[in-house]
């Protein structure tokens, strides 16, 4: 009897040890699974907001090998207003949108379906069509009509007769927000600026941008040229699927070298318009900025749409439109960005 009792006790102890081992293995597997999931979500953009000049490099650079996989295919659906405790923009006239691209959740929304003027955020669409329909190796001769724009327009410094590639125009468009580059791209791809604008509106409908109507490729003011914060989200989400756009939107400066008809060359330094890129403004702690687009006109106010990662590598889109000035714009943008690690 004693022998049997000892044997049963030994079996009981072994069973407990076995159960403990199985539980430890299960916990370990769970931890590994979580770490692998987080790693898979992390966008390995190891050169966020590059600070060196790009000097006519191949658009399919090493960055393309490092860039993230396409963002979430499921789009965010949101009410026009989503409040967040302790978060308020400095003006009721501003439009703001913050969303988690991984889950499609709207974290904050203020007037995201209201009609606004997008200013140079328009150039996201121009860049999209340049990628989709343009041959980046094509040579383009700048024409007088490319510079026939309102006084004070953001220009590259190029002159009529300068010869550049579509790739150079693309970087001038995205980095420096050059309106003459937008006009030249429109002419090259659409044949005429008018036909290119038709292509812009067709693409907008394809993306579901039902609150948008474009009249030009650059965003200079026109009463019939408008969009919404939600539509800008749709457009930026699409643009970031392309490595070339991601690369260009992270550059702080681009060096453009154009050829002249006499065979000589002329170089133009094109600085970014995004103050995060130029170092004038600093993003909140544990926020990695991945790029975006600025826009400013008297009617549109100061605008910025960008994509940022939180500390866990989860991408978010943040949009501020119709801010009173640049100071207010970046203060309110930082207010939104501070929420992505909450």
C-alpha cells in the first residue's frame, strides 16, 4: 500500500511539473507572437525626414528597399466631429483630422467634411498622376506658360528654355512645392493643363473624394477649387503607397540641375516648405514623421497633411487646415501628434 501511495504521489508531482512546463511554453509562445506582430507593424523607414540634398539620384533608390509595405487597405469611416478630452484646436474655423491607419479609427475630427481650399496640398494629386502616367526619364523644356502665375507664387527659379527631366520636376513639386513644376508636369502628361485637371478629377472620384473639385494642378486660389479634410486623407493615403512620393516628401532640400539650350547647366537649390523638415519646428517625443505636404494661401490659411509613426511603429495621418498662421498650424499639429502615443 505504501509503495502504491508513493507511486501515485510521484505521478501527481510529475503531472504538475508537466502542466507547469506546458503553461510556460504557452506564455513564451504568446510573448514571441506579440513581439513578431509588433515588428510586422513597424514601418522600417530608417531615413525619416532626410536632411541631405538629393542631387539627381535615381528615383528607385535604396530608400525604396527600406520603405514600408502598403498601408492598410481598409479606409477610415468617421463622423464629422470626434472629440477627444483635453484636445482643442485654437480656432473653430480650423479643420483637423487624426486617425490610426492600422485600425482605421478616427481619434479626433473637426469639420472633416466641410468644404475648404487646399492650397498646395493639391500637389499630392498632381504627384500621384505624375507617378501613374509619367515617364520619369522624359525631358521637358520649360515654357513661358509654366510661369504665367499670380504674383508671389512659389517657383523653382527655373526659366523658360531650361531642360529638365520629369523626375526633377516631380521633386521640385513635392519638396519645394514649385508651381511652375506643377504646370510643366500637367502639360507633359495631360497635353494641356485643362486635360490634366480632368484627369485629376477622375482620379479623385476613383479614390472616393466626393467632396473635391480641382481646377488647376497647383492649388493657387480658385473659388471652384476645393476639397475636404477627409478627402485629403484619402489622397494622402493613396500617395504613400508609392515609394517615390514617400522619398520626396522626406527631403529637406533638393538640388535641381537644368540644362540650357546652349549646352550649359544651371543649378537651383530647392528647400522644403515643411518646417518639420527644415528644423524650424520639432515633433513631439516618440513621434517619427514620415512625410506629407504643406499648403498656404490667404484663402486657405496654413495647412499641413502628414503621416507619422508612434513609438510602436503604428502609422497615423494628421491633418490641420485653415490655421491662422504657421505658428498656430504647427502648435495644433503637435497637439494632435501628442495623442498618437496615448
